[in-house]
């Protein structure tokens, strides 16, 4: 073979290898999503001046920013990051997604004390109503999943939670939206409640009788220490509730108390997945590659959603770091 022909052939082979490598990475990128939670520190909070100069990113610009920086076209959004749910705003978001050739693959809703494990009927009813609204929003955005915070799933609240999740699961099915819940027990106990407020100033002696006849301080005060928050449900409880309610899981690799529980929990949760696994990375606590191998061994074919702490000083760099680790393994 002549030298020129050899060089042309070698260049062609190198080009083919390079193209194959890019194709392989591209196919992997089709299986990852990026969470808006990662950018919580820099997302704009709404109209008016931002509370700090770091908040420069508009949610409407996030799809294009993720596509441009990472060549990723799937997003998982927190409901609190939407600046509006008006029809015009949702249309703007759909238009931005279409321009970036992107899709929302899950919306995560967090309603604080209004969740399906709440002790009060009104709080549970509010959680159901609010979640139904977000299922409607997901449908309008072409998003196939909504993840709810299921609360503590405490023993005395579990059946109420199952009943509520059944209602929401059926509502989701009617709108082609899968309802999911996630494991949240990372072994760290919830923080204690704040101390009670200081007692009011001593009332004058002549007012004691009048005070005793009244209704007491606003809010029904007892002044005692608030009850400590219930710990998050174990992954075993989450599995039981998923099976009982007929809904799906969003397994979270990071949310287990130890490595033994992580392996057992992932083996149980991945077959119940609705098509997304949350992938944070904390090498001091666990091996991300080992966790992903469990998913691969289970023939998981869904999406790996890149999760970082929303407080990272450089959210794009933090996201890139986890994304690179995931792409090495999947």
C-alpha cells in the first residue's frame, strides 16, 4: 500500500472510531436527565429583584442551558421552581422545551405538611387536590411522571396514605401520568423542632381573673415543646406502600442508612421503578458505580437522573462531575 493510501485509510479508521465513540456516548446521554434542584442556588425566584446576585438563571432558560452545556435533553423539575402555573407560562415553557428539543421526564412536588401521611384529614385532602393539579400540569407539558413526598408513612397513618396514593395513582393513569414515591431514609435523624417561644410578659395582678375566663393566647398556645418530626419511612415501608397502592418507585441511590440497606433496597425498588433513578454521588458514603451495577444487573432500561446539592457554589460543575461518573458506568 502506498504511503498516501495508508494515511487516508488510517485517518478513515480513526474517524470511524471517533464517530463510534460519540455515538456510544450519545446513546448513553439519551438515558440521563438533569434535575432543576441542582440549580436551586442560582434559579430566579420570581418577579422583582433577586435576593442575591447569584440568582441569574430563569427556569424557562434551563432546557437550553442543559442542552448546550451537557447535550442532555431530559429534565426533572421541582414544582417550586415554576414561577407560575398560568396557561401562558406553561405554554412558554413548552415552547422553550421544543426549541431545545427537550422533555420534562418528571415533576417532583413537595407540599411540606400537606402530604398523604398527614394526621389531619384536611391536610391529606389538600395534598390530594394539589397533586391532582400538578398531574394536570404534567399532562399539559407532556411529562409522564409526578413524584410526591409521601411523608413519614408512620404506622398509624399508613393506611390513610395508601388510600390517598390509590386515588392519585388512578387519577394519574387517567391522564397518562405515572405517580411515583421515593425512598428518603438516609440514616440521618430529622432536626429537632425549634424551642418554644418565650412566655409573654407577666400580666398585671388585676387582669389574672379576666385572663383565666378567656380563650387563651392565639393559636391555642400550650407553650410546650413541639413534637419531634417523624423519621422518614424505611425503604421496606416504601416498598409495601407502593405494592399496596399500585404506584411506582423513584429509587434514590443516596437515600439509604448504610451499604447493606442500599444493596437490599435497590434490589427491591428497581423492579418497581417508574422509569427514573435518582443518582447523587457521595464517594465518602457509597460507591455510585456499584449501585448502578445493581440496576444494570436488574436489566433496568430507564433514566438516570443527575442529582447534586442545590447549594453547590458552581452548580454546572457539580452536575458535570456526577454526569461524568454516571456515563462511565451505565
